[in-house]
């Protein structure tokens, strides 16, 4: 196990710039997540770390040792692929034992270690069978076993849970997190699913078009997205983004939209661009009474029930549609006219042009 | 039924066997015109078989299918006027959107002028006019979904049957496509029957849901009612994520008070005493059900809440985007609880656990039916 | 079980009838050859022909191995022919070696072209050009070369030519199989710490075993039946079975009996080889399904 430092990594395939100057550090024993849409460069980054691709430029260091020019077989890195990639002609035991056999570990010791890993992953009953008949979850467990058995410096996971159905995905991600905590194995995990990342990662790096967008804990990324990209990419349903005009009246700013005005409290020094974007998460939209001065009248379009909550599509008079998550105790039906408000403390502001977050100074 | 007019499809004692294995057993169902009905159940519960019998792709072993009061049990699919949307949409990749839409009409030998008219009409209603001459393989997914619907709708079917169309899309995309589908269904006002094994999909899409288990109807109702009043243990454990906590308990009475007991864990349910005793009819074993999202840490208001006699211990905290799932140990029972994402729970923490009394679910241990 | 009604019975009997007809059409030539090989000379071209020999005899087979044997009275007609033993031994040496060499080289070459894009996109096409000319076009230059190398009428000459002419075939056929091995499986093995050669031998090779068997069988059949080059480059020492068949043509006419008998005998090794590798063929064509 070891730390990993990636410095200014570039990789292109023909005209496509897959990785465009990524730098990050993963601490020894950390669970680090690369989060981004398909094509963001996550998989390429993992393959560069593994040595399966050669970088155009940049440094990769594992445990302080430069990996540039080191053949993948000698990097001591394990990878779990999206399609799992077990050796179909061998039993699960031989699959897991393979890296140990290559390291000339004595047969008895191999047996002990494989069984230990298999017990940890609850797959001892599969050891004598070939992967052909395994379920999706079983395959992942065996692949994890093969990757974990030799305690690599870094374990790379390339969207290993993508094809599983919701329930098994949940189980597997719980298990993976538990394993990581128990073994303190350094892991770099690529995914496009924020929920998956939240449940496991110590830190998350959001990438898009081969570049870093934001790095932080799940909470930081969810609560304070630095760009509109992060705001819409993270969370389902996504954060509502409503373009507004910012106007100054004396020393106060107000955000104007045909359907509503939001008056910001007096901040000391604050300069807003003329075009701003108001961001609000669906769960922060509150239902209020008609008499509320901040009330925004809306019509209920669609109601989707989700556990003790409901996702409600609301259309404002100008036709702008926002999604709100309301408790199931509020009885709304398509066609209803209701009033909502955007709690001031929950609003995130973005610059309409650069799409970067505008940090409001503390009062 | 009073409103025969609205009844589009009726299934009567429908039954299907495959080589002696019963897939569907005595299913009765009325599909109301214009509704979005979901068939929900685990794989092998008979939901797809039922859909295929409505489409005419399977012949029932017994029972009947009616469309607008007409018996169509043995009518071949092409004479039924039902539309079938396949998994992953199965568009013709090499054709333009226009050709995709026209295909169904051409094979039915519709006059070319009519074809053009109907293709353009349906394209307009699904906002496809701009992409009519694009090749199908170049479309984005949400457009593909609309093309798939349009292709089926162009022959003006009475009902659209959808067999897990979103199955192979990645999470995230699924939710988006789901919202779109719901929007278009409401816009078009068409009757749709949608088969899925994903309870979240059924809950968010369906006006009504038919929950199926082992070839039978487990419950047929609105999503809200199914969530709040599951009719039996199967529905209770199938609906909701994470699923409802189910704990085997014993009913005892001490003086004026009534308790649900499991070893040293007790729950005072005196206010429900009469109801429970009537339902139990002498039994003492039953299953207690509480949804993870209805549990809450103390302190609790006096009225309308119940509290477990033992504190809960946090075994595992699993953060999600807006929420956290907690694994709790209470006595020897393992239960799940959902709290908001900002709630500061830590592993090993102890706290009193309770829930609003009206959120309690009780099930009969042998019939597995809901008791309250 | 379902009971069949009248129309279903009719439909199923029609299906059977059509199947039977196809079988007869397919099997007829083979049956005919077998039939002739058991007929005495007067029945070879008798009219009307009979499928079952009137006076069945093994004399055609005996003649193959003992050209001078007077049995059946064919001996005088074909006295010039050698016993087939030499041709048989030649074929059994030349064809398996050439096949093995072709499949091995083809496998390695196609692995290199698929995984490492060796030679870019053009190499596989370039290799294919060897099949674009009629082999006879190569015969004259090759004849000159082989004469200089003193290889005329040797087994080595045939082995070299058969290997060369079938490499294109092996390479192209193996490409499909190698492309079917998920790249990630090989990469996983490299990250496990296996060297590229080890990956090739312990992961890729076992996974394309079926493909190798299928390719091998096709190449074997191509070589086993090759006539033109063998006819040109061999005379006595290195002649192969197809050449030997042609020797049963004399001034008087074609000696159909011994030709047919030799055809039957010559097909035995191919049938046996096909039977042995049949198991691998099946696994070879399904391994791709191991993935989810």
C-alpha cells in the first residue's frame, strides 16, 4: 500500500484530449473517487496510473517512486475493470491465486491467502467453479479478491458496479467500503454516479473533459458546487438553475426574474455580474402560503412518489419548470396551484457567463 | 363496474402455464383508459407474461382478455391494435427517423399520402419534426425514447405496452429518461402499461401499480396507498429503499398495557390494543413493520409516538447524496434507518429510537396479510 | 406434452420430408464414390447406373496397395501406378507440418496485428495479396528458386509452399478469435505481474484454443487436397495423394474404381481429425459468451 501523486498529466488519442493536465494526490490508505460523465477521462487516468497507456507528459509517483517508464507488470498496481475481466478458463481459486503464483509464493501460502480473501468476500463456495455461471455480484467479488489478495500499492477500480441492479450495487458498495476501512488499502475509484461516490469516498474529484473541476468531500461538493457543471451533475434530480438579472438598489442587491424577486441582505462589499444564475436544490424548495411576500405561484405538473417524498415538477407563470422534493405529507396533484419560496440561506449563486460560483461574503 | 366506458382492457381469471410451471394464476384486472399502469414484481413473477398475453404474443392457458368489452383472447397480435415498445427501443439504426416512423404504416399498406400525413402529425406531437431526417443512430437518448414511442403510436394503438424499456440504461440516465417518459405520457394522454422490476420506477411513473408475486396480484393501488398501506409482507418488503424493517415479535398484555416483545426489547402499543386483539384472534406471534424513514431519534412528543425500550446503537453509517442510511442494532435486531444527510451520526453512537404510532405496520405471521 | 392436430401433423411431416431430401442431395456424391469404389470395372460406367454394386468387390482397394495384384483384372490397365503407400506417407508428413506451421505463424502474426497494430492497418491486407493471384502464377518463379536450392521433388518444398500459401488464411481467421478475447482480461493478467509472453501462453492461447482448432482443420483440408503445386513440384519421391489419384488416368480411360477407393481412403484422416477436434470447435465458438 502506498500513496499516489499525479502531476500535470496529459494524454490524447489522436485529436481527442482525454486527460488535460490533471494533478492530484491520494494519501496512503485513502479512498479517492474520480467522478465525471462518460468521456471525462476517468478511465484513461486509471489506465495511465496502471501503465496500460503511456502519458503524453506528466508524472506518476506511487509510494514516492516515479512510475514513468516502469512496465505495468512491475508497478504493483491492481485494477478492477468495468467488465470485470476474469480469466474464464480458470476456477475462481486460480483466478485469485494468479498474482501470487506469478510472485512464486509457496503453494501452501497461496492457499491460505486465497481462502482468507475469499472468506472476507464471502465467496468460499465459488472457489472451485469457473466464472461462466457466476452472477454479476459474484464476478465482482472474485475480481476484487484477485485484486486484493496481493495488497497492491494502489487498487484502481473502473466503474466496477455499473452493470449491477440497484440492490446488489448497494450491497457491493457497502461491502467495498467496509473492506477498504478494514484493509486500509489505497483505492482510486472511477464512477459517474455521485451516490456511489458519496457512500465510499474519503474525497471526490469531479472531472470533466479531462480537467479537474472541483475536489473535496462529498458534502462540500454537494452543498457548495463551484460551477454549474458540478451543480447539475451531482444529485438527482439536479439542482435547479434559474438565470436572473442582478440589480443594485442603494447598497442592496436584488435578483430579478419575471416570476420572482430575491432581495439579498445588505452585504458590505459585493459586486455581482448583471447576469447571474440562482441555484437551488429540489429538496430546499419550501411550500408556503399565498400571503407570504416571497411566495412564487406555481402549477403542479407531474408528481412522482419516492418513498416518503415526492418529486414534483412545478411550472412558473413564465413557463420555467423547477423540480422540488416535497414530503409525502403535503398532498399535491397535477394541476394544483401552490406557492413556493426559495429559502435565502439555501441559494447558491453563479456567474451567468463564467458559470463559476459567486461566494457571498459572510454577514 | 359503473364506468364501463372508461374500461379499456379487462383480464378475467387469466392463467398461463409453461410446461406445467404456472407463470400467471387467476389474474383479474381492469385497465382504465388514459392511465399509466405499472406491473411491478421480481423476475419470474409473471408480469412480462401478462403483458405478452395482452399483446397476443402468448396465448393464455385459461381466462380471457377483453379490449373495450370485446373478447380478444385468441386474436393474433397484429389484429389487436396494441403497441409494444421493446427494451432499448430497438430502433432501425440505418434508417432516418421518418423511415422509422413510416415503417409500421408501410407494412400495413397504408396509402403514401396518409403515411406522410400521420408521420408528420405524430412527429409534431412528440417534438420530433426537426430530427425527422436524422439517422436513428445519431440521436441522443431522450430523442430515441420519443422516436420509439412515436413509432409505436403512429399506428394509433389503443394501448402502449412497455417491457422494461429503461433496463439497460445507466443509473442517472434512467432517472432522467423516466421523468421524460412520464411527461410525455401525461402530454399524450395515452394508456400505458409498463413492466418493471424496479420499485422506484413503478412508484414514480405509475398512476396505479399492480404488484405481482408468484403469478398472482399482491396488491393493486396507487403508489401512495401502496407505500402507506402495503397489503401484505411481500409488498411491504418489496416497496421502499431501503425496504421496510420487519421484526418478529410477540404480543403480550400486562395489566392495562399492551406490548410487542422480542427478548428484552419492548414496544408499548397500548393505544392499538383493541384493534390488534381483534385482528390477532388469539394468536400471539406477529410481524412488526416500520419504514426506515419513519424512525427517528428521541426525544419524542408524548402524544402519538412510540419508543423502543432499548437504545439503538449505530453499526454503520452510509452517506448518500441528501441522506444517510444507518444500520442500527437494537437488542438482537438489525434495522435500517434513514436520516437527513446533515444529521451528525457516528458509528457506535447510542440513542433512543421511536416512530409515530400511525406509521406502524403489523402483519399476520402465517397469512402474511396486513392486520391494521 | 401437447397433442398435435391434423394440420400440425401435416406441417411437421412436410418439414421432415424436406429435411430428408436435403440429406439425400448432400450425401449422394459421397455415397456414389463409396459405391464405385466397391464395383468391378464393368460396373464403373454401366448404364443405367446402380447405387448398390451388383457384384461388390474390394479389388479396387487391393490394387491401391499392390499394383501388380491380378485380382479383378484391373492390374493390366493400371500397371504403371506406384503403390499409394509412398503418397500416403508423404501427405501425412507434409500436410500436418505445414498446417501446424501455418496456424502457429498465423496466430502469432494476427496477435501482433490485433493487439499491437503491428504493421498498421496495411499488413493484414498485404498478407492477403498472396491469395490474390492464382497459385500457378507463382509456380514458374518458385520452380526456378527450388531448382537452385535443389528442392524439387522434396517434402520440404511442399511444406514451405503450403505454409506460405495458407498463412494469409490463418492470419485472417485467427484475427476474429483474438479480437473476441476481452482486452481487459489480458491487461488484468499483466497487472497481476505476468510478462507479455506469459499472458499470451497462459491466458490468450487457452481462450482461442477453439479458434486454433477450427483454423487448423480448415488449413489441413486445404493442404490435404491441394493438387496443382504438388503436381508441378513433385514427380516420384514427394508425390502426395491428390497427385496419386491423377495417376489412375491412363491411355485407355479413367480408372474410376481405384480413384474412388483412394478418395475414400484419403478422406479417413480428415474425418478422424475433424472428429477429434470437434469438442474444441464447440468451446471455441462459445467462449465469447463468458462475459456478461
